[in-house]
């Protein structure tokens, strides 16, 4: 994928920040999938996602998605 996959100058900043000290239990109330369910419902993970950064913009933080259609970009593959 062009200009992705590395943390370096000139590349898009796509990062996930993990809180290793905060457990997370998947439930119907906190699933963000369009289908509204997850095979992991009821499962407790040892860590949780604190934030997700896409193209240098925060798109998820503190358990809430920040919906902005301008954050996404079409991916270009070098093949």
C-alpha cells in the first residue's frame, strides 16, 4: 500500500493506541460494526483501544467513533 505501513516523514499516520492496563468486554452496546454484532460478544480482552488515528486524524477515541467522511482515502497498491 503506497505511503503506508511505516512511521516516517511523508507517510500517512495510521496508528492504533492501545491501553494495556484497561480490560475491554465486547457487548452489543459497544460494537461499532455495521452489522451490529460480533462473534466476540461477552469476551473480555486484557487491553483496550484508546484511540485510532487515520491519515493523521483521530477517528476513534474514548470508546466513540468520530464520523467524518473526509478521513478516508482510496488505497493505491504498488504491484
